[in-house]
C-alpha cells in the first residue's frame, strides 16, 4: 500500500522530497536492485505528464523525488496528482507514494 503524501512545488525552484520505504514490520526495505519512476499529471487520465527524477539509496530504503528549476518553471500552477512506483529485479511493480501536488505560481522571473 502506497504512502499518501501531498506536496507543494514552488514554480521555478528546485524541488526535492524523500521518503524511507519500510515493510509491514517497520523495517527498512533494501532497494539495491530496484528502479523507480514517478510522474505528475493534471488528473489521472491526462496524456500530459511531468516526470520526477527518482534516486534510490539502496540499503537505506530512501527514495528521493526531484525536479530542477527549469522543469518546475515550465509547469502551469495549479493542482495535480502524482505517484511513484518501484520495480524490483523480477519486474514486480509496487506503488510506494501517491498524492496531490500543488504548484504555486512564480512571481520572480529571470
């Protein structure tokens, strides 16, 4: 079952957030053999997606989602949905994180 977490991204800034993946006993999951993917969309049926960079720190169970300032500057402010899925070495896919993204509008532009 995915952790539910709503996040806020300030348009035009560098964004990063991390979670630690644990099992049902609360033990950290070794993610050394996993790959990750994460996207946000205006709604779940939308064809337009914005990809997060997903970094996995193997035996610590930490998954970090990030976007650079150029990427966030090109996202229209508003409300979106997102999730993050991890794939293990046997191609089993698990959703570990999901929720709402609020992109706040940027005032300062270069």
